[in-house]
C-alpha cells in the first residue's frame, strides 16, 4: 500500500534503524482469528540479522495467537510534540516521527538462542553487562521477529 503523503515517508533504512534504537518500547500487533490484538513490549534489535527479540510468558494470549498465525506488525515512535493551534481546531497538529514494520515471529526453543535474545533485549536498555540466570531462560518465552518490511513517516516541520 502506498503512502498518501510521500513527502513525509522515511525510506532510509539507517534512519529507520536509528528510530528502533532510540525507542524504549514497541507495540506488537497480532491477528487473533481475524480480530486485531496489540500490546506494548520491551524489545532488542539485531541489525545484522534484520530481526527483533521480544520476551513474554511461556503461556498466554500472545503465545496462543502466534501458534495459529506468526505474522506480526510492530510500531514505534519518537517523542511527539503537540502543536497548539489556538482557537482554530484545524490549526492544531502533532509533530511526530513513527515507524511501522512487518515480520514473521518465531518462538525460540534452543536455550543458547534464547540466552542471546535476552542479552540483545538487555543491551537495548543498558550498556552495563548483566547476568541472565539459566532458570530465567527456561521460564521465559523469547520471540525472534524476522523483519520483512519497514517504513516510516514524519510530520511536516513547522
């Protein structure tokens, strides 16, 4: 699907990755038997393999949905700023920069892959070295989303 305001589209892959690096969380959208389901999640990114890592409980709605349909959509945005339009409603606006991506999610089962995924997630939030207990690895679901498509959009600068 083409973007209506092409002048606002962000297609530079490096700029899109920078947005992913800056964001603190993403929204993951799934399709539950034809109904949308979206949830905010922490994540990590592996630019070398064009993938994201996410973690969640071993059981629950996300896992049930992914067992049926592993196609996902994700979204992040940079800090938005409200533009005060005064007394005229049509002058109000929002300054934003956002990214929407699509991918295929896979539940990791190999303990070493899960460990790597959790390490990538932690590296997104801290530069400090952190220890991940093997019991945590066993009791946590780690998802790897292979990104198939990403696009971004930003508001007109005022």
